[in-house]
C-alpha cells in the first residue's frame, strides 16, 4: 500500500472499519484486447476523415456553398478520428490515474472520478458474484457482479461511454489472486 492510495481510501472509512488492502489500477497507457480491432478501425476512420478534409479544403474557391459545407462537414469526423487514434488512450490513462481501490473488514470501496469524486461502496455481506480474471504475470481484474459479454469487446475508452462497464471492479491490479483471496476471507469474517 502506498501512502497516497492508503490516505485516499482512509478518508472514506467509517470509525469502526479496518483497512485490509488498498491499491490502484495499472497506470499509464495500456493496450487491451479490444485494441486488436480498434487500432486498425481507428486508422481507417481517421485516415479517411483526414483525406476527406484535405480534399474538401482543396476545392476551388469558385465552388461556392460546396466549398464551405464539405470542409465543415468533415471537422467532427476528423476530431472523432483523432480521438479514436490516440485520444482514447489518454482518457483511459487519466481515468485510471484518478481511481483508488480499498478493501475493509466490511466493504469494498472504489473511488474514482474524471472531473469530480465518485465513491462506490459494496457491502461484503451482500456480495454474491465475485470473479477473478488473471493474466500470467499476476495482474488481473476482480469483478463484483455479472459482466455483460459485450463489455469486453468494447472495453477501454474507444468512444466516450461505449463499453463502460456498469459492474464494479478492481481493474488491472497487481497480485490479483491474493487480493481476491483477501476479499473472500473478509467476506467469511463479516
């Protein structure tokens, strides 16, 4: 537990709670499984949008309304293309930068917020579906509830709001299996 993470989660604790673990998701730019589809798609989208805009700006001045409308029409597609190509990685990294996880003897705490502070608290006694997804290097995700099968296809931030899981989770944490075991043991004790 590092000091900053520990203090962020301790601010959320009740007086009778004991902190068992605190952590954060993996930091920085991360490639996900969905990027096998999204990277080629984003390059095609962005490339076509930039080509469209270039061609629209190349229309002779005598074209009148077409010379104004076509370039304006292409701007939102260029912006979306640039977001698809590199902006989504920055947004995802910034979201994870402001995310903190905690496990107490009574509940699971997820503190996040891109523009403000949002705290999600799950009572250990009422949690029924806890699942672990682990990679060979020991990092993994612990989900608290049923996950939609479509969410994994669109995970990350390929488009604002798309693929955003409504299932609370400790995402991309190091040493996921021991933390999963701590959650199960804390649940038995509560």
